[in-house]
C-alpha cells in the first residue's frame, strides 16, 4: 500500500485537534464526573461538520470517507473517550446503518439532520440474552396493515438516552433465525411505545450514556423498514464492520494521549537524582507503548484506506479492532505504571484513560468474537496475501 494523508486530511486533523483541545479537553474531567457530554459540545461538532464527516455531501455530510472519519475520532478520543463514544455511536453505527442500507427517501429524511448534529442516532441490537450472540434476539416485529409493531427490550445501548433516531433490530420470522428471520427498522424515539430504562453505572466512558430500551407495541410505518425484510442480520454485521474500524481509531487516540502524558511525566518526575525517563526500566515501558501505538495507527489507516478504495475490509476491521483494543489496554496499563502512585489518583488524567480503555475489548464485538470472525474468514478465503 502506498498511503499518505492528503492535504485535506491534514487540514481536517488540525481543525479537529484545535476543537478538541479548546472545547472538549477542558471539560473531560467534568464529563466523566457528571456523566454526560454537553449537547453544546455536540452542536459545536455538528457546526464543524464532524457529526457526519463520513457521509456524502449530497446528504449533508463531509464526504471525507472512512479515513477522514478515523482522523476525527482519533483526535476527539485523545481529549475525551466519552465524547468520542457518543459521536461514534451516532455516526459509526446508528446513522451508518441508514447510510449503507437506507432508501433514497430514508437518507434524505434522516441523514442531513444527523450529519448536522441536530438529531442524534443510536444502534439498538444488543439484548440481555443476546450480546455477542446477535442471532438470539427476543425483540419481535409483527406485520400490521400499515407496517410493523415492535415489542421487546434492548440492553447496553450507547446514546439510547439522547437519541432521536435508532436503527432497531427485531425478529420477524423466528423459524429462520439469523438467516432471514431478523429485520431492521428506523425508529424515532418520540413515537408512542418507546421508553427508556435505567442508565448503567459504568466503570469508564461515564459521559457516554448506556441504557436499556423498551418497545411496547411500538408502531413503525412500512417506509421505515431498513433494507429488505429478513436482511437485518446482514445489515447489522456490515454496519459493525465500519463501527469496529472507527472504534479502533478511537483506541489510537487514547493510546497516543496515554503515551504523551507518560512522556511528559517521565521528563518531570525526578527519582534517584535524575528524571525517571533516564532510567532504563521506564525507557523500556515508553518504548513498548510507542511500538504499540505505531502498529495500531498503521492497522487503522491501512484498513480505512481499503474501505475508501471499496475493497473488502471486514476481516481487517476485526483485526484492527482486536489489536487496537488489546494494545490500548497494554498502553494505558504501562502509562499508570510510569506515573506510579499518582497514576492511581483522579488528579491525573491517566487514571481516567485507564478506566475508559477497558470497554474497548467488549463492545462492538468482544475480542473473543473478533478472533472467531477472523479465523472463519481465513478458513473460507485463505490469507489473501501474495
């Protein structure tokens, strides 16, 4: 691959970094403690075009593809993982399902306001008994004379507490299971029959709302069926390919921040008569952190380039998500170690990074699920390497 960032992408990075440093980073601790990203921040992101940067200009987006979007999430995650998660749940999977599988009418109805950040999206797939096993959904949608009626519950839904629009997945033919028995719907949360459950009290990314949802005979018109009836499982998997890639990009941002914080601390903290960065034990940790960051970044932007070239990238997205989420865990753990005792206190940002990092090995497909997906693709298609 002969890849380098274009001038437009470099300018995008500079703009997003300035926004993140000036508007998000000063609020990061407050976002964690108050457990909410201010809507004003999301409106500002929308005004800058960051809430729909991946979508075509025809629907109000930035038309900058997966590479541009990865840049956005990386830079925002450096400042605040919660804010990156809210934007990711909105754009990477919630609105992405409409972008990938919506009709022309659906795209024109929903994407422009989503791209401007005037409305927020969510992706409602997981259930209490169907997290990794998406084929075990219990939420059902039955036909009515004018559309569909959805009944059931969803769990662990990012943005569920603030979303205006959701891609909701429900069983429409239980006998067929995941092979033709699940359908996807565009649901507006203002419709009768929708209600929120309690928010989850999470260890990390506390500023990103995660809630249960309930659908009590919620009526969905025919025109809000997303894709074809029975195609829901395929829609979910394809959408999650994009989500996993951009989640990996957010991991890159968090890892870079942890490395920068650790470098700065290793230059300032003095032990045994010299900055701790001059001690070989600390140098080894810094070197390992930097090596992981380099490989993470390489995996993400190679995969983003493939996506933007319309090349198959599902396996590579799983690889990037798997490696980056696990590498981030190593990086933030070493970052706390470099900081020593103060790294375990909330006075230092590395502590928040440590808590925020852990979820990345779980949501949008656990590490174990990613390994299954990668191995299954290898067995079907071989390595694909020359």
